[in-house]
C-alpha cells in the first residue's frame, strides 16, 4: 500500500494504509476514572478494562512471536486482539459473539457518544446549567402577566452579578453588609483587582489554600466602582420561566421577578395557555440570565408582552381563562346593576391605586343612580380620558342564538340570549362577554384587537385589570358546582326516556329491515355496513336531542350551564352526559366489536345488534351506569389512554425530526429563505414575506378589512363633512391604489392589492344597491327617488373622504409593518408549529367525506406518512371530479370504467365442459347485472381482456364468441391425461381476469354533496380507493385537471415536483383542519419546499436529511452517530460550523437572529509607503 502513488488515490482523502491501526489512543484518567470501593479495592472503568484486555493479548502475541508458537494459537490470539480493539471502539460491533450470561457488558467509545444520554445529545447539544430553580406552581391573579413570584428562599440562593456604579452603590453596600443569609443580601464579591470574597457569617478571601477573614461591614465600606457583587434576586430582575415538555417557543418566556414569601412559584392564570400549565401539582423551572446582554435579549425576544400571539397562526395565546371568563359573563348580564358604592369599589379592584378612574354617566338616574355591569367593562378597557384607547369590535359569542343566513347582517344584533358583543369606541354596547371575546384563539377578540391597534402594553394592562377584578368579584359573589347542579327533574327524565325509546324503536325497525333484506344500502357499503352507519346516526341524534332538552330544562343560574355558555369549561355534550344520557361508546371509530363469538359481551344473545348490546349507554353519570354499560365505557376509556401513551412518543420523535431538518433556515435581508450553506429554499418567505405571528385575518390573511373599516368610521368624526356617493368612492379608491406604495416595487404583493380592491368593490356594490331605489330587495317597499331618501341612505351607509383615506392608509401602513424581520428562525418556528398540534391529535382513522364505508387515515399516522415521504401509504384515495357532475347515471358509468371488475363478478357461470369430442370452458355473462351497473361489457370485451392477460397463455384461436353474452375457451394443452386439471386451472384463473377498470384500483364510490336547504344531492364525484392517478385522469368522463390524490409520491411521478409540493401543503392542511386545528399555510409551504428542493420528495427521516447536504456534526447529533463520524473521517469531510447544531456543539454564536448581524468599522486605507533605492551619487 505505501507503494501506491498519490495520483492513483485522487478520490480518497486519506492514504489507505492509515485505515490499518498500528497504535491506539489511550484516554486520560479523567475520562476513565476509577471508583474506590470499601477498603482498598477499586472498581475500574469499562475503557480501562478493555485496555487491560488489549495489553494482555498484545503481550501474549509478542511472546508467541519471540518463542515461535504454533500458527493456530498465534492466529487465535491475533483474532482476539482484533476483536478487543473493535470492542474498545464499539461494543455493539457485529460479527463478535455477545458476552455469556453473567459476564459484564463493557461499553466502548461509540456507546459514550450515541443515544439520548451520549456526549452529543446529553452534553454538547444540551447541558445541565447553574442559576436555576424548580418548584411547584400556584396561581396569583394579583400579579401582572409579565411577573412571576419567587419564594424568598429561592431568591437567597439564586444570584445576579451586578457591577457597582454611582447609581447602585448604596444598595449594594447594604447587600454586602446583610451577607448571604439575610435578604436582600449578597453571596460573593469580586473586586476589580481580581480578588474574590465569599461570605457566610463574614466574608472570606479565596486565594489558593489561604483564607482571610474580613467583616462584611468593612467590605461594604470599601466597595468601589467596578466591583461585581453577586447579590440575591430582587424585584424586577429578569428571569426565564419554563414548563416541560417545551413543545413550542412560548414554553419558555421571560418574566420579571417578584420576591414574595411562601414556597411556590406563582404567576397570573392568563399565562397558563402558552405553558399548557395547570395547578394540580405541576412544577416549573426558572433560569436567571447572568449578563446584561442575555437579560436584554431575553426581555426583547422572550418577554411575555412580545409573545402574546402564537407564530403558529397569529392567534392570541395569553388570554383570560376559566374563572375570569365566568365572572366576566356574569358581570355583563343584562339585569346586573350596581349603586355608586359597589361600582366604585369594583373600579378600585381592577387598578393598583396608581391610576385614576373616570366614572361614566349612570345608566339609571332615578330613583337611585345605577350603573350596569357592561359599563364596568367600559371602564376596564378605558379607565380615564387620558387613556387613548378606542376599541371597536363585534363578536358572536358561544351563546349567540339568532340563526342567520350567510351575508345577512340586518338583524344580527338582535340576539335574545345577548350573545352579540359590540364595542364602540371602548364602550360595551351589547353582549355578555365570554371566551369568544376574552379567551384565546380568536383573532377578533378584545385582546387581539388591543394588541393590533394599540400594541402589547394596552392588551397586557387590560388583562391585568380583568384578572384583579374577576378574582375579587367571583370571591365575593361565589360560584361553585355540586351534585345538585346535575340532578335531572322528573319532567326531563320522562322526556329523555321518550327520546331513547323512540330511537330504540327506530333501530329495531332498521335491524328488522336488514334481516329481511329491505334496508337501502349506503354509498359504497354492503348491508351490514349500511346498518351500522344508519344506527350510529340514530344514536348520535339521540344524544344531541337529549342535550338540547338539558339546555332547555336547566335554569340560567345552573353552574355547569353558565360555564358551558361562556366557554370557561365544558360543553353541551358534557352536560348531556352528566344529566341525561352518556351516549354511544366507540372503539376504533365504530360501535363495540364482537369480543366473544358473535357478540360483544356474554350478557347478550348472539348476533344481537341492538343499541344496548353494542355499547349504547342510556343512563347518565348522575344515575350511574349498569354493569354492561360500565364495561363498554371502560373499553372506550382504555382506547383513549393507549392512544395518548402511543401518541406522545410518536409526536415527540416527529417534532425532533422536523426541527433537525429545518433548524438552520432563516430569512435574509433580500427576503429569501436560506439554509446554513446559503442555499436558497424560498425566494420569498411564504410567497409574500409576511410574518405569521402578525396575521389579523382568517386563513393567513394579513388584515381584517371589515374590522378596520368599522374602526375608521367609528374613530374618524364625520362632522359636517359631506359623505361620498358610490361613484366618488370608486374614484377615490382607484386613485389611492395606483400610488407607488401599492405596487410590487413599493413592497406590496398583488394578492394583497387584489383582496383590498375586492373588499372595496363589494362595499361599493352593496352601497349602490341601497343607493339606487330601483334595485331595492324584495320584501321592502320601494322608496321614492327623492333627495331626502338619498340623504338618509348616505348618512347610514356612506363614508366621508377622510374616513376612506384613514382606512386605506391604515391598511397599507399595517401591511408593510407585518413584513417578517431578517434573521427570524422561521425553520424552527415552522417545525414547532407543525409538531406542537400533533400532541392534541388522535391516532384514529376517520370516515371520508360522509362515506361510511371508506376510511381515510388522519391524525398522527397521516402526518407521519406525509413528512416521511412514504412510498406506500395506508389509505390512498383519488378524488375524481366528473365532467358532468350533476347526473348520477353519468357517475355510475364512469365508475364502471375505473373500478376494477373481474370476470368472476360479471359472469353468471364459468363451467368446464368435457365430452368425447370436445373439452372447453364455457363463460356465460350476467347481462342483467351488467346493465344495472351501467357497464359496457360483452363477450367481445371479455375475449380481448383474456388475450391481454399473459399468465393465461391463450391465443385468438383458443377463444370462440358464441353470442354477445357467451363465449367458449378451448384448452391449449394437447395431452389428454392432463386435460382435466388444465380445464380446472383455466376456470380458476379466468375468474380473476380483469375485464374492466384499472387494476390498482380497489373500488370506487360515488360521493354526493347535498344542498343544505333542500337536502337534495347537487354534485357528484368519485372517491377511488387505490393508486393509479394517471389511469384515472385519462379515463373518459373524468375532469383530469381537477382530479387529485392523497399519495404524494404518485403525484410526483405523474405530474412532477411542483404538483407534489402543492400536494404536501394541501394534505397537511386538510389533516390539521380535520382535527379543528388552524396552522398558517406559510409553515406548510416551507416544509414542502424543504422536502422538494432537491427535485425529488425527500422524507424528514435519517435518509432524507442525509441527502439534504447537512454537516457532519449535525448528522452525528441526530441519528447514526458512529456511522456519520466514521464516514466523515474516511472521506476526510470538512465541517464549516455554519449550522445551528454545529454552533451549539462548538459553543459559538449561531449565524441566526442576533448572530447574523456583525458591526464592522470602516478603516481608511493607510497610504502606501514607497521605499525606492537611494542613488549612490547624486548631482
């Protein structure tokens, strides 16, 4: 090998002889310490034991060489040496027998590096740190949302190094004087000259082995500017607060410390949502940043006020919960009135005695001045005239009961349950406040609008005031739930029993029809499946109707009802199960399965399909369940428990893979999204460069135009200004939208401009309909075309030029302010936004689009299939749109062309005929069945199908068509002794011949969309179970342009990589929406771009991430640590330490966010000095 020239090893980065070990490295004792046992014995480290074995075998080999031992013995020792060296490096190496039972398994170098507890993941990517605390958490509504209460005991242990200046010298002198045990004190003093003083009773100077005792008083007096005092935590210090599992970035946020007595960490309940915390024994962690730079970054990037909204979709996350919602709902009832003393007292509850409150004009003046609960909330939003907050919003609460058609807004305020909340210029006009207004997850809620219109400080101040008011009010008023609240009345029992008996009778009738064969089939279902679907529908309806009976029967003061209506806890189903009927128990999405022979439990007859025998629980929790009902209930509960346990591991691993694949993606100053190697993944983030955390509209739209227009009209005084007619409105809009800041060059996307123009066009059209009396709607008297009428219309519907200008300017300026900042780590944010909702999903399959028999995989398994880029998925379904989608017969004809139909399905008989003259197989087609299914199959079609099947080996002369429905197959076997067996083989094979359709399609089901008003089917489409997108698209009658599948790899193979990218986005979005989860589409687009950026669909797996050209250290810290390190060393790979994982491992700042910015100083180029040769002689 040494004689090989380097020119023949161009593709190798190392000399091949270096791969043969002649020496091995011996680590220092610090890496392999000995543990001293009782007495003088020591327990050696595994590496030391391996080294001992290597030295012993090596010495034996050397002795064999010197003494000339037998070759067999020498080779045996040689193999043993090789095995010991291999085990020294990797104790799991293949090809070496495992240790015998009782022998100790020694670990090698590789075992120290790999795994969760290994060096890479356990000590380099993440470390245990100092300056932390952990204890149980408790609620405290009197704290601000930005504060956390820290026990004095914890504050005495945790310290912050504060540098002495003329601002704080007296305070720090007092701390040094108090010492480490008295609060507020100090634990250590570091002087400017480098000496360190550590204090207990007095301070000791630490210098080697010498300790000098000095009184604390003296050190305090000698304190100088520049000294550093490690003082106890004090009020206002910056701390990081964290709850595990940390699923998204709001699981660790920055608070300000508030040192208080007792032993628990306390914070405002409004901040429970981002941490997913409750107070049933949860513990949380606290970290204290130790430098001014760390404190600054923490408060600006991780502060609670800067993280009120989730970057997942822009919804508010820090908001009022539970008791706060209940008390707000009760305070704002229509019949709630307070006199001056009570109203003033409650106004004082919400403040901190530092803010002046203006009392509004009382709602009732005579005989006694009375204020309403709604006025109390007007004061809460705007305490005095100096607070320039003008809140304008409309929200439909959960108890909104005025059912309206779409786009009908005339009488929406007329809700008999007071469920329409309306604020005008910070005055609550109508509505009882609940979760829709004050809770999380609503972009049109009170806190969301305060945050968008008046920044985070206004929203946080309002939350603080509400928390204080609610806690005091509900404590004085009282609110509890007991067993009496769920006790049904006799009337309710009778009505419930009647509904259940009616439902049971309906089920019996359906079962009877099923047994008689008269049950009409559901689409794509056989008789048994149809029966299950029908009975499930009846039983679900029973539970819904009994729930409605509960809602009617319970009084308004009922505590569960109040909590359900305001959204603080519980729902209609929970109340129904407690009071009326628990309902159907499902296992795997179906009724209870048969665990015994033909029955679910031995308490029922065999083949019993009645509701009670299949898991329907007719009793309520109040009444108690019977024995059989209890068994069914535990079956459903067990499924939920197993589901949760399995899901936790799956979603955790899925999140880790996503974060590892996307962690180094961030936005650059040119709006592109690049990875650590500067490869472009997206030319513009999300195609518009918007920040998902700042989106105000639904479905990721930057703005809610309707609300902004309402705000502009409410806050801009019309005064005596003339309002514009529809024509003038159109002119003003056109002139404003033509300016430079509304063009792509001015930073405005075409999509935003079109959506703004569309909104204003709709406003002008609606205005014109009212403006022109000739176009008045039916049912209204036609108005006279008079100046008075037009003036009235103008005042009610019109807008002034000033209002329109303010609206347009607000929209444009806000749009530009929502651009994503350069340096934002959108890769990690996107991975968290997709991974975190997975913990709330279920692992079940769901029925597809109302078709009972067709299951589609959803939930965590489906998300895993998508991000893995699976080549084979569990339920591939093609949605085929028809060219004529309003004719069911056309749909049946096309289904016949697609669905796989074998000869055995359409043949009346396949008989073998053997006589003395002839032997053949005669096929007779069932033409009646073929015509009923609208199939174009006859004897000639069957003949062509047989000839196209190579396994049969029949030629044209072997098949005779007798008539349009009968044909004869002659055998090609000439040996008479084998003829019988050959005919039997032919008859068996012919049954499976494909005569029509696509062979990869299992079946096709006709799905219909019904009109909501008439319940009549309007549109038909085909749901095709199986693969074969190209064949389905090419089928006559199918609209190929709109046909799609949920199989991403097949889309890539058929339509290309861009179509696969769109398919990934659509499938993740559909899966999330099926579980009621909203995620900004920009996150899905980023994931899809990463998966498809190499021209093929790469899964987020160990193989896919490896193909993404990631660095060695990143791959080693992910999975297969040893393989990546060995390959890198053999191939001589370099790592430029550019990605996030590599920078964390090396302990250097990553090139993302703050780290991407470098301050450079311009230095003038020094003048060039020329040193020319001096002449020896000069004239």
